[in-house]
C-alpha cells in the first residue's frame, strides 16, 4: 500500500465541535469503560478487556503498532466544550478485509448529538486526503441501524455480507465508490 507523505505521527485534528487525537496508553481507563459498554459488546464485539491492564495491553498491541507503521489509526474523540472524552473513531487494518475499515463508537450518554458523524467524516477525509487512501470500507452488524445510517451518510454503499475470520456473524460490508 503506498501512502502519500503522511503527516507526523501524533497529529491532533479538529472539527467544529471536536478534537481528535491518537489514543495512547494514558487512555486505558476510557477504553476499558467504552469497550465494556453493553452496546459496544453487542454491536462491535467483546474484546475481553477484564481490567484496565488489559485495556493498556490492547492499546499497546493493537492501536500503537498501526499508528507507528501507517501514521493513522484510532483516535480519541473529545468535545471542545467541556473537554469530555466521548468516544473513539479510526481507520483500521482488519483481518479478512482488503480495504481499510472505518469504525466508531461513542459512550451512550453522548449518542444522538452528531459527534460520531462529525468525527467519522473527519477521519474519512484524513485517510483519503492526507494519506491517499483510494477506498475505505465499513462493517456493521445487521441490526445496528444507527451505524448503517451513519455509514451511508458518509458516502459508503452497501456491497455484500461478509464474515471475519474466527467469527460466524454475517456483517454488512460497505465501501466508498
């Protein structure tokens, strides 16, 4: 995969209401909370983070290597007003998918405010404009209607059903055109 000259690692990005910054080990408590929310487990999956140390290891083993290698990855979503950590959004290498995948998740109490769309739109533009990605994909469970709407609003189109390695669940697969 050839990428444009990618910006320096650790870049912060801004939208009208949000700051996006790469997730670091300092965010382990937040990731532990977010990844153990019932909606996260239901719609995204159980990452088996049983304590904050597991969350730290997950960040070190999953997020930081991709960020170091590609220059982008998983970003913490923070509100400018109130400085609240509200969720995470990123572009990920996923086993079983040829095209990098955009993903997002918010704490329940911050859903319905447009933050996920605002953050995902920015990350999509980072991937395509700053890093030269030609296409971006997205996957979601069949019953996660709010994510399906957001993915379509981002301009991705449903292509087919897929299953990821080691998982029998059929997921809806989308791509940019």
